[in-house]
C-alpha cells in the first residue's frame, strides 16, 4: 500500500478547523473506522499515521491560509476523552520500519506546532477534558499552555513504560523534563505509572498550567485566548490557499512542477533533481501574493517535502538519496535576494520557515545523502543548503567532454549563515566547520561569488572536486559501497555525524529518544509473542525477559 501525504480539510476524517477571527479551534474527533490500515479501530481519539497526516496539513494551512490567527485551541470533539495516544493495535501490528517512521513523523509534526508558536505568533492552547494519555499528552505538551479540567476523572499520563514496555514515542519524556522542567524524581514517578496525574498534583508538578472546575473550564479557555491574542485582533495579513500539488507518480518516478525523483532499484538509489526557476522573482510583494502557492520557493518546499515523505514510507530499500539541481544559479540567487529583501513580509517569513522545516526533514531522513554538483547545476543561496545537508558532496571540476552546459559553481548567500538552522540550533555551515571557526568566518567574504570546483574544495564546501576522467568512477564507487553496507549501521553512523555541536530538545528527541525507541521496538519484551504490545487487552500480562542489556 502506497501512503500519500497530501490532503485537504474537505477530506479530513479526524480533525475540524473552526476559525473565528484571530482564534482557531483545532478539534480532534477521530473516526473510529478511519484507520490507515485494516485490523484496528481508532477508539478513544487514538491516532495512527493518517490522523497525523491531517494534523500536519492543518498546522501548515493555519500558517499559510490564516496568518491572522494568533491563538489555536487544541481540543477534543468527544466526551470524556482528550486523546488516548497512538493506537496500540496499530503499533502491535505494524512492521518495525513503519513504527519508527511513524514516531519520527509525529515528532516532526509536533515540532511544527512549536515552530509556529516561536516564529509565527500562533500560540497553541491545549484544552484538556477527559483522559489525556501517552501520545495524547505528548500532543498537549507541544502546546504553549495546558488547561486541565478538575473533575476528578480527567488526567494526563505517559503510561508507555508501565503498560506497553516502550517509551513515549513523540518526545514526551524529553518535553516533561526539558520543556516543562519537571523535577527528576517526579518525572520518574509520572513516567512509570499507568494512572498519571490529575487535579492539584498535575498542577503542582508543572505537568499542566491551569486546573479549573468543569463549570469554569470554557471561561478559562476563553480568557487564555484573550490574553494570548492581546491587542493583535485586526491583522491585515490575508492568507493564500494551498492548492493540490502538481504531481505524477509512476512505478520508478515521481514528477512535480519543481523537481523529479528517479528510482534505480538495482542500485538502491533515488535521485532528486531540482529544476531551477525559469523566470526571475516577482517584482514586489504584491506580485508574490498574486502568485500565491505558485511562488517558486514555496512550491519547491512543498513538493520536496512530499517527495521526501514518499521515499521514507514507500521506498524502504532505497539506500542513497542523491540531490541534483539544474538551472541558472543567478536566477536562484535572484529569488534568494528577494526573500532576504522582503523578510518581514508574512508570506516570505512562512516560506523561509517551511524551507527550514523541510531541510530538517532532510537532515533526519535515515538514508545516505549525497549532493552531485554537475555542470549546469544551480546550488546557490538557500538551495545550497541541500549540498551542505549531504553526507558527501562531489563537485564536477571544469566542463565535461561532450557536455555543453556551463561549469558547475556553488554560490553562498546570507541564508547559509543561520536563516535555516538545523535541529542543533546551528547553521549547516557552522556545524560543518565546528572545529574551524576561522574557516566559517572566512566564508562570509565569499557571499555572492560563483565558486568553481577548485575554490569550493579549497574552502571545504565539498568532499571532492572531480574532473571528467574521475567523476563517473568515484561517484559509482561511493554509491555501490553505500548500498552494500548494513542499513542499520549507516542509520546510526549518519545520525552521529550529522548533529555535531550543542544538544537541544530537538536533538535529544531525534538522536536519543528515536534511537532508543528504534531498539526497544525490536525487543521481545515489547513486540514478542509474550510482549506487552502483543498481549495488551488480552487479560494476560507480558512475560518479560528480566535481564538488563
């Protein structure tokens, strides 16, 4: 079954969006029969990947279609339950790769909520009534403010260790300790009990921000919305609709308006070729708004994001993703300059933030990444981030025999020096030159210069500059070697080498939690015949192997 990631509110089965000026209500009302796969029902507002695909779409639409929104109330459409978390039957029956990719996707989606709060002034308020367990509490944790009804029954909990022999898969433990700064011993108690916390304890332990009686619950939510909105009630920002992607999917190819993906199954290789813009940037901000979602950088970000998700979930045996970019570097730099010149405009801001999130998705993709800077390439400005995200970068030196395309160049811009940070909070160049800060400082003098292969190699921007004689053999050897290695070992290697530098909440979630969850999801204590996931709901307890390893 091929999993698709494009949707629209008219096709939602699990969420509703209600807009009232600067307030939006994002209502979770999961269709029990609407699971992505057969074999389970999504009871108690539990979710699977399909539910989160809709949530990702809703978060993105709020940012692009409703920039006037300042407060987003996250609430349940069902009685006596906020969200029971990831569907356990789905987790028990899903293949290992799907479980891990599912956890990574849900983490990225919740990070997008926090990104909207930090950079787009769209603050999330979780209005929790009823059971809020596991991934449901993790969803609330991604909000800025949690209001819990004090009715003697409503509670927050992370019961995975005690109940399922796994970890909360969407950063729950990390957000409890790092974001909400819950004391270590209290976090240990909270994360090792099934029942969680309610009422006064939940408030005293900083697991929620407010506890109010049922009679005052709606008033408390409304008051928090008013406080969040403040005086920003009459925004002049008018959103743009996000239309369907221009995409065609064939057996070994995906075609979009801004890129193509070729899959060579025998080589276990997917090549993503970016098509540079065929015309310059809009004349001004008004012309950009008139283009809407056809604005080239926005279109490219949306289409690249979809292609990456397709490869993650539907092409598990692809070992290497190769990035190419074909076009005029000067035209790309024209768009780069337009984005910088209009960086205070809301649509430019959101487009640049989306590109940042897409680039983080590149960083977090468990495939070997290589950038191939060939004659006629246009790795320039923000598009050069793809070259710096790659594990290796090979650049063609000179014009190749029989190839009439211009010599390959690489062009830096201010965008490469912090506009699109990685999960560690640093730019890709700063991460690349972590031990050579003087080299990073020297690169700023090269902004705007079309660097040829020898210069890019001398500056440390590529792995190797290869001439016509060596290009084909060197690239082939790299691709063959990568396809021959253990995928598990490569995933571990790349996750270690890509995220040098400081540790942040994001790197903890993806580097630490995802690695442990990946391991735990293969252990018999969780997924074996006598494991907790398999026996959940059967009335028979799990039979654990008690040895620590």
